């Protein structure tokens, strides 16, 4: 026996689950309104203050995180409950005669609930909200007259303070007013329908109020339980210059999946046609099934198009959510983003958010900004932790452990290893100290360097990377001067002024890395010969591409991450 038939048998033939779901929908709207008013007292709509104000609510305001979570859950509950109420209203035929106005009001309220979600998500001005909203505006731009619609949504050609001002005004003023008017329309139409039913001698189920109360209490309890179990998202501050694998929120997954399933040439038509089709089916259903005496079985073909649309939306939503869950690339990107989100909260807590905003805070953070710079400028050739060329092919040494004793020892033993100089322009430029040379004549007088000497030299180099060798590394310094200055510089001295070997004094230190990033051809690290076009793929200079501050941040990131990581094969 179905739930609907059970309730009908218990409470009478006119018991309505649709009305109970509608009451639950009103309950969610009430929770949404109350929590929204609370959040409005601590929100500041500008690109420099929006994230900071939400961070304050989430982490510093007593109970703020729960209010945010409850607001999010209530917003999404209005979409779920509104769609369920509309679907059950179709099954029950609650759109005929005097109820037609209430049915249209119900559909309008559902549409406004979606608008509330769309306008509310970007207000926190984190990466998820920002890039998700850009995706939505791009879809809107595909509609007829979409360029104007997109400009109105953004408040110009790009996202700015005007965008947040418009979104906040829409979310906190226009949508609530529109919802209030729609609910008044719904209520008035329902009262009129009830009055007509009484005049006709038709009385609803005596237990209907109990159904309504039960649905309201269950909806409220469920929302509070979900709000306690989860936290509303607050990712790192929106960075328009960054990259982000944006996906729509779950309630737009159906349109996202449908768009991606058709050729690009018709995606705009689909985006434009979907809302028009939905509105047309809502408008036509009461007219297709206007006869109140028609049995449920006879009504089925007339309500099938609208129910099919709602069912299709649900099915495509499930497909999209499932597909995202199985997307390993997306999972990895979200894991990396989660680390960045945690870092943003840590920096904000430890250092505070400066007046110029959370994005400026993150761009001064050597961990976050340094990682972005490394990914953009260095990870195309080098590897450092999870940051590596997309194809996995290294054309420059791996920097895992760079500046450590293990890294120096690995180069002394096998400089042409695939993770060292084997894939770079310096392949075969440095001899191994333990492997015999390929040239037969050179092999006759060659002897491997003893392990103890190699270890002493590696210890000297590692000490230089940490700030300078001490007396404990004197033997290593002496060995370096005896064995390496035929190619390398050591404190500016070398036996070969035209050689390629870099300066080993200060090797791997912060100052050395910064000089190498700025310009490898100054003899502070490598020399002018290292910039020769003949060395295809040599290290480029970045002092003409990056600001001084960015060079400092990248230097600190590379040194810190390399010192903390282990050499990998």
C-alpha cells in the first residue's frame, strides 16, 4: 500500500499530501527568512569585505556557523520541498477549477526559491561561489538577449563590487518581496478554492491539519539535524586570476548534464528552451486536465509531460552527482582546493584579514601564492610534491629534497638520472663520481670517489642551503674546492671561466634560489653560458615576468617545500 493510499484510508478521501508538503515548504521559507535576517547583520557586500564578513560569522561569531548552515539547508530544502509539492499536486489534480491560481503561485514560488539560491551562493565570495556564478552567468549569456542579461547580473562586463551589490539587493530585498507577494497570492487563491469547495458541500479530510503539522515538524527537525551535521561551505577567497574546476550546484546539475550531452552549436538553444519548456508545461497542465470528474487513470496522459519533466530533472541530477563523485580528476582538484581552504582559514586566524581584503591576504601568503606561482611557472618542467608537468615528463630536475644532503648526494652519484638532469639541457654535462665515464681513454685513470668523501661534500652543500657551512663541514669544502671547481664556481672562483657549473657557495639557500629565479645567467648561481640558445630548454629568467614580491614568495615556497620533502626516484 502506498503512503498516499494509507493516509487517504486513515484520514478520508480528501486528505492531501501536496498540502502537507506545501506547509513544509512554508516552514523552510520561514527558517530561511529568520536565519537570513540574522546573517544580514554581519555581512558586508564588497569584494574586499564579503569573504571576511562571512569568515567572521563562521569562525568568530557565537553560533554563527550554525545559523549559516541552517540557512543553507533551508534554502536547498525549499527547492526539494517545492518540487515535491508541485509533483504531488499534479498527482492529486490540485490545479483544476478554483485551485488553478494556487497551482501557478506554487510553481512561481519554486522558481523564486531557485533564484534565492542562485543569488545567495556567490555572496560569500569564495572560489566556489564566484566561479559557480560565472558559470551560471555564462549560461544566461546563451539565451536570447543573453548579453544584456549577463551584464545586468554582473553589473558590468566583469564581476566586481557592483556584482555583489546587485546580488545582495536581489537576495535580501527583491526575492523576499517577490516571494511574499507570491505567497500572498497563493494563500488568497487557496482560500478562494476552499470557499468554493464549502459552497459546493465538499469538505476536506478532518485530519488534514494534523498532516500539515506533522509535515511542518518533520521538515523543521530534519533541517536542524542536517544543519548540525554539516557546515555551510566557505572556500578560499575568490581569485579571478586563478583556476577552478567549477561545477554547478546540485539543483542545476540536470541542465549541466543535458547541455554537455548535446553539440556546442545547440547548447544555447537548450539553455534557452529548458526554462521556457518548464513554464509552458506548468501553464498548460491545468488546461489539459480541466475536468474535475476525470479519474486519476484518465488524467495520467495529461499530467505526464510535467511529471516527466520533473522526473527527468531528478534523474539527470542523480547522473551528474554520480558522475562528479567518480571523476578522479575532479576529486583530486577538490582535495587540493580543500587544502587551500584550510590554509585560508589558518592565515586569517593567525594574521587577521587586512583592510584590502582576503584575496590580498592570500596573495601575500608564501604557501598559497607560492604554490600558485610554482604551478604556473615551474611545474611545466620541474616536480615538487604533487606539483608536476601534466604529462609526467621532467625536463628539469625534480625539486623534491632540493638543498638537502640526500639531493646533493644523488646528483654526485648519478646526475643524469631521469628525475635529475637526465631530461634537461644539462644531460651529460656533469660526470658521475661513482660511475665510470663512457670514454675508454678517460676510464683508464678514473677512480670512484670514496663514499666518505661524497658524504662530506653533500653535507657541506646541505649546510650552505641552510644558511652557510660551519667548521664541521670544512673537509667537505676542501673536497669541493679540489674536485669541483674545474667546472663550478666556489665563492666566485673557478678553473674554467667559461664553464657551465653553478656557484656552489650558498647553493640551495633562499638567496641562491631567488637569484636563480630572477636570472640564472648572473654568476650568482649559473653563468652567462647557461643562457645560451644552444642549451635548448635552459632555465629562463623571471625578473622580467614576476614582481619582486612574487619572486620572494616563490623563493620561500620552493625552499620550504623542498627542505620538507624527501628525494624521490
